[in-house]
């Protein structure tokens, strides 16, 4: 069931139980890392919950067709107006006004509140009033990445379902279906997030990883500025390219440190682990730790100031000085 959503089998089984017998309408909270399929499963479940036929097997009733067309009158989705922006109190109040109306096509209404952890106090309190006494024919599904940002009173009024990252194999399967090159490599970099993996593929993260590795391989050169000047990709990197480069630098440094400390775990760069071990063999662990801290600082600098070229050069020079210290 819900084969279009890869993984999350335990959560699928729980949701399937809500479709058996009389419709049960608890308020649900799906939480876990970004891009792993929470919203996709929520929408698939909403479609089954609103189905007027056999919700476990059919896709042909008027309700399912309306969901497929995006025109179902009993399905509402509240979401941020832009990434990382707060959910507004006006959006929650507009949803609350609709809660006064009975369903018109199905026997229930379903509302998905995406980015629920981006509500500030006024919006959260407005939602809380609705969750305290929900209409009997309404099902609310909250979706969040960081539940620590939600009010404890909201958490006490929902059934929480945790979503974990997918396996490399599962993410690879999704990428292969999208005809993505090097699906296993991209899946490993994405840490269990199909959404991140698809974004990586679109941004050519494998190429940016090669650039990041070349930078780290040559960081101890006597002429670091000459080396940087020879890198064509560093002439005018965009903010997003700069962030992606530093993200790849961070993953390489992290794997290098874990290799040096002989930690048994899943590595982001499993396919080039021998090269990573050779590259960082001369590095003391303390240098890798400092480099990781500086990479985080550089990432925040690029995000804040959009001067990717200068920040990357500053990171490289700083690390060069550290590595050449006697």
C-alpha cells in the first residue's frame, strides 16, 4: 500500500489501521529529517482516508479522482509561504474558519499542516485551540522536522509518529527511478533523505565533491593562492555553489576524522574511503577537528553574506597556515 512512498513500513502499518472500520480521527504529528517522505506519505494517507470506496485497493472513486486532480474540497494543506519562513497566524485562523464547515464530498476533512515547527507563539496558540476541541469529522496531520520547536501543549494533543532516514539502498532505488547518474554515491551523501539526494543530483554534488577533495588534497601547498587562482570553478561561485562545496568539504573532513579514529559507522563517502584515508593520514586529529569547525563557520558566512569566493579562499588560507605549522 502506498507503494509510491519508499520505506517507513511501520508508519504505513499504523496508518493502515486507521482505515479499518469506523474512521478514527486523532491529530497526528509526523516528525523527522527533511526530505525523507513525511509529506508524501501524509498526502497518500489523506487520499485513502477521504476515499469513498475501498481505500486499501481502489483509486477510482470521485474523492480519489479529486485528490489526483488537486481539487478535493475536503482536503486542505497549510504550508510556509517560502522555505524557512514562519507559518502565519492568519493561515491558521483561515484553516480554523473552515473547520466550522462539514465535509462536502467525503465523510471527513483532512488538513495537513506542513512546517508546523515554524509557528511562532500566536499561530501555535491559535492551532492549540483547534486541537483541544477538534471537529469530529476533521483529521489534522502536523509535519515537523524539529519537534523541540513545538509547544509542549501541542505535543500532548497529538499522536507522534517518528520518521527516520531511509537506507542507502532505498534512496538509490528512488534515484534510479529518476534516472539519476551514480545513484549509490549520491544516496550515500544524502544521509537517508531522498529529497536531499534529488537536490544533490540536480546540483551535480558529485562534481563539487571532487572539487572539495582536490582542495583538501592540495591545502598544504606552498603557493595556496596560486593554486586557488587555477581553479576555474572558484572564479564566480554562486551562494548555493559555495554552500554545496563547503557541505562536501564537511562530509570529507568528517569521514577523514572517523577513519583516523577507527570509528565503525556508515561513511558518507564510502566509494572513495581509501583515498580519504591516504589524504588525511598526515593530518593530526586536532587539525581535522579545527577544519570542521572552520568549515561550519565558512558555511554560515556564505549563507549570511553571499560572498562565496572570499569565504572559501579565507577558509583555504587559514587551513593552509595550520597545516604548514611546524
